[in-house]
C-alpha cells in the first residue's frame, strides 16, 4: 500500500499569511458537499487561487481502463469533452506512477510534456506542478495539475500547500465518486424495475377460456427484464376480442431473443407488437411472420436475432397452423396413441435472412385430450448441480405423467421440476411457456 506523498518540510514562515485560513475554508467546503462536479470545481479553484496560478486541472483515475481522465479544468470548453490519457503518460502520468509530486519549472524543456493541448487551445504552459491524489488507504484517486505560477516556477512551499489540499481532495473525490456510483446504480435499478413492470403488464393476464379448450401461459425473466415474450390473442371472425368474449380462433406466440436483459426484451416485445398489429390489419400468418422478419433484419445488430413460434388455432375444427421460426422444440402430445410429435422448425430465426420468408407452415389437428406445449430453452437447458441439462426427454415424461391435469397444473409441475432440478438456484435464462389442451 502506497502512502500519500509528503513533501519535504518547509519553513511555515514562507507560507502566505492567509494560507492556513484558506486551506481550512476549502476543507469546510469539501466536507459540505458530496456532489462530484462541485467537489472537482472547488479543488481546481482552490489550487489555482492558493498557488497564485493561471489554471488547474484534476484528472480522475479510472482503474478499469488504467487511464487518467478529466471533464473539469480551467480553460476546458464544452466542445473539448472528456480528455483521457494512459495513467503512465506525460507529467500527470509520472505523478500517478511515482505517487510523488512532480515540479516542472520549464514545461517545454521536459520531454514528457505533451504540447498538443497548448497547440489546440492557444494556451502557453510554462511551469507545472502535478500532485498525486491518494486516499487514506493508499489508493490512487487521481492527479491534480496546476499550471503557470505567477512569479516564476513553483516553490517548495507551493508543494507543501498542494500536498495539504491534495489529502483533503482525495478523500472528498473518493466519497463523491462512491456516492455518484451508488446513485447511478439506484437510478438504474429503478429504471429496470419500471421496464420490468411495463413488460410484464403487456403480457396477457386474463386468458381466453373457449368451450372445449384450456390454456396456460407464463413467463419468468432471469433478470429484471427478459428476452422472452408470449401472447395469447383471441379472435372472432378475424378481429381481436377481449379474453372473456366469445371467440372462434386463438393466435399464440412464444418469442425468444438472443441473450436476456433490456436489449433482448426490446427485441422480443417488438415481435409481439408486430404480431398484434398484423392481426389488427387482418393479415395472414405467413405475411405477419415475413414482415416481422424484414423489420428485425433492419433493426437488430449483427449477431442478434429472435426465435419465435406462431400458431393459429381454429377452435371448432381443432386445426392448428404452426410456424416455427427457429423456435423449438414444440411438442404435440397425442392422447389417443400416448406419444409425442416434435413440430418441425419451419423457418430460420427472424432477423437473420433479410428477404421475404417462404410461406412455410406445419398443420396438425388437436384431438380431445391432446396437448400442445411450447417452452423456451430456459427450461430445456436448465442445468442441475452436476451440469446436466433437463432436456426434452424429462419434459415429455412430466407431460405424460400429468396428461390428464389441466394446463395450469402441468405448467406448475414444470416450474416445480425446474426448482428441484436446479436445487433452488435462480434461473440462468428466461423461462416462458404456453400449454394448450383440447378437452372436447
């Protein structure tokens, strides 16, 4: 652990008469605020005024990138933005590396001096005093740099004053940065919770219950926001109706965007929104899927895509028109023969091929007692303590065991199996499911 720099003692009679009073006044101001920008402004003004200098700058230390950066400095206009330099570069870097005050009487005679800022701004740097800012734990907080003392190069007494102020400034800056980071985290948490609330409230809470059919659907994100989405849309004569209204069709959606979190949630919710819009415009399923794909190809960055399963269920006949765009497996349990059919993947994931997708679909008839189960890979790929995945076979065994229960009970059994399989550990990926059953 490196202690803060302590310059050689000087005769206090060399100090300006009001230096101690000014230092105490600055210390009080630094103790009164935790606002980082105000702390930085107080420090640079105090250094300039106490040392009778023209300008001062405070570089903060970014341990993640091993860089010094500044946004607050005398003579630094808004158009300059943030200045970043490697922590070992230049005179400020020398102070950061050595943890010692660096006093340069003639900047242009020192090969470490970077003239670019002078050239860009028209300022002429003559003398420099660079002071490392080290907190009470010996951690580097930053470097203060003071330019052009009025009356000549910086003296030993100036180093003493600067060191006294630096000790106060380092603690104030560390406190300000910690508080700012905490506030930023809290703000991010609030934003994430708001995004989660909006996403969850957009999913259907009340599901249709047409005669002869039962359905359950739910989604659980691995983080505050999930990359999965689902929908159950009741239709009567091609128009969207309320869940408690009479309907003759249902359109189902399970979508899974790459990754999870806010970015993936936006993609999955975009697919759901385009489905709803297409249905309101009375577009056929293949047209909706194709246009959704074209839009996602335009919007998503390289390497991002959305897998999705769309199904249009004709309630009177039991006909299901299924389109799986990279999403699977979707399981059809046939009660009469007590077996499973895995629906094929009809199309590539959406957002990959920027052309009209072919009008591919799979058609099947659900007979009484049959189940249609669509689960995202958050179920199938869930790992047990030994790293073994749950996989399709275990899902089929559970469905066969609970085949005579209603879909809500089957879905609850799937979630209970996940909890047991993962030994209660949080889900590593989003889990979304739709279970549809024909009962008559």
